[in-house]
C-alpha cells in the first residue's frame, strides 16, 4: 500500500507528519512573526488586511471566526472597524499553534482588548457547532493546512446560512515581469531576512515554497465551490501577489 504524502514546501512528506512540521515552523517564528511580515512586505500586508476587513464589512451583532489568526491581525481589525461604526464585534480566533495564540493574547493584553476569544484548534476539525458564525476569515493560513478541501468543508459547516467566507492568501502573480522579480525576492532575499531577523532561514524558505505550491486563483475558487460555498468572487491584490476569495453559505 502506497503511503499518503502531502507537500511541505517543495518536499513531499508523509501526510501524517505535515501538521507537526508546520507547527514547528510557526512555533519557531511566532515571536518575530509580525515584525517579519512588516519587513518582508514593506508594510503592504497591512494594506491587504485592511482591504480584507473592509470587504468583509462586519455587521453589528455578528459572530466572527478568524482561523489561523494567532497573532490577531484580522481580529483586531474587525473589532476596530465595528467600533468605528458604533457597534461591537464578537470575534473568535482559532489557531492550531499555541505560541502564535500566545502572541495574540499578549498583544490583546497590551491593548486592553477583551472582546476577542482565543481558541486552540485545527482548521480541519473546528471545535465549534454547526451554523454558529456569521463570518469565517482566514489570512495567509490555508496554504499550510494538510487537507485544504477539508478545511473548506469545515468553513461551510460552521457558517450560518447567509454567512460569509473570506480568504486572503498569497496567489499567482498575473503581471508580466513582476513574477520574475517576485520569485527572485522570495527565494533569495526572504530566507536571508528570516535568518537575520528571526534566526530561522529554513522556516522562511518553506514559507516561500508553500506559496508556490498553493493553487492559483481560479483553481482555488473551484475548490471553494466544491466545498459547497456559493457566489465565489476573487479580487487580486498587488498584481496577484495576494488574492482575496469571497463566498457565501446559502
């Protein structure tokens, strides 16, 4: 019987080992994760995340779930946007990595923010009831899941009818010439910066490779549809370096 494998960057590893390897990566980089995001994107990731939450357009009274959102970047934005509009938001962050959650909790304590719940859980088997949330967000996390199709099925399961799915993820560059520059940056500079700042060149090499293994925009949109979500729409950011996929549970 052939052993099932999963991609871990450009390597194929036994399927049952990928989750542990991904945990090791994010445990290693957790303390410097937000700083590295700023350095690697020159702060552009903040613009992308703002665009994501603006498109989400959370409504008063929503229960929002942010998956793989350990350090809280999306959750804080949802809470802040709701308050700027005179409402409150109930946000749950679910992440498989306890160290990443620890960074989020630390940031919440520094901000005096008590509106966010922090839960350790797996995107492929979420510890929440059926039809519980009004929105499900995941930013730069779904490409690290072993079974992306199962994570999408779980997203649909926990959404209420009429609930919104929104994913922000690195994607396929669609601007001629930009892809060549981006490849050179990703595979040469990104790991070097990771080595210097986070003291972990290997993890950032994996993160660059994992971006290339993630399905392009149209294929991922099809996967979302197969999972039972509907009205799928795609918006490219920065020429396709990142993309947002929106869908609804009808």
